C-alpha cells in the first residue's frame, strides 16, 4: 500500500510541476501572444475570449485535481505508516470521491469535444477573415498549415489551419486521456488494496498490563 500510494504521489507532484512550467512566460510564447492578445478586432476578439476561458477552466481544474491528489496521497502514506484503520478508512473515502470526480470530469471534457471543434474552427476562420497578419504567421508556422477549408486563402499540399489546429488540440487531449488510464488503474488498485487491508488487518487492541499477584510471605512461613 505504501509503495503504490508513493507512486501516486510522485505522479501528482510531477504533473503539478509540469503545470507550473507551462505557466512560465517563455513556454510557447508566440502562441500565447496570439490567444492572449486583447486588442484584436471583432469577431476574432470574442473567439480569443472564449478560448482563454476554456484554457483557464481546463488548466486550473487539472492543476487543482493534481494538488488534491498529492494531498490525498500524503494522507495515504500516513495511513500506511501508522496502520491505523480510521486513517485508512478516511483515505479510502477521499480517494473514491476523487476518482468519481476524475471520471465525471473526463466524461464532461469528452462530451464538449464538438463545441471545442467549432470554437477552434471559428477561431482559425476569423483570423483570416479579419486579416490578422501576425496571428496568421504564427499559426501557419506552428501548425505548418495554410488557409482554411472554405476560405479564400488556400495552399496546395498543405493542410488547412482550422483542421490542423483542432487536430493538434485533439491529439493532446487523446494523449492526456491515455496517460489518465494507468493513473486510474493505479487508483483502483489502491482502493481495492485499502479495502482489503481494512477487511483482513487485525484490529490492534492495547491491553493494560496486569501486575503479578503478590504472594503472602507470612502465610508461606507459617505453613
């Protein structure tokens, strides 16, 4: 139990550190300059606002879950060291609730896949519709694309940018989902093992030591 919970803690801390690295100003600077540009003309400004809202909500939700997972893992380590059934039961309940939140969050993100596709398609089309040259150059260089499917900017032998941007985000979501599978399996294993410990681990009962009965020396001598 200690080793499996320790793996969970290391994974959670690693994801927290990676999330902190992503917020650094130097990470993907050009793409951030596109999305976090507040001076774009309409309707591109609305698209960027919606994208920022989606990024903030997704990032802070995932980062917050990683922090909570690390805290729960620390409680699990304490429970494994103490071998206290009350602490193990508390850890088990917290982990079950956390896993349910993870599963419901994954289902919610997957159900929003169509709206994310429409948002990214609209974003790429409005970049060309507003002739935002800086945004166009950044998007084309990062995603190796050109134009949009139904727009006037088309390039031969080059994928349209609306499709390329969505495919990149969709692949990132699929990779995140693949990473989540072994983590969920690990958490299910910890849940099962913790329940087994609660079932078979004998309860430790501290008994008060009894002092040995004193022999009556006087009776012994008289006998």
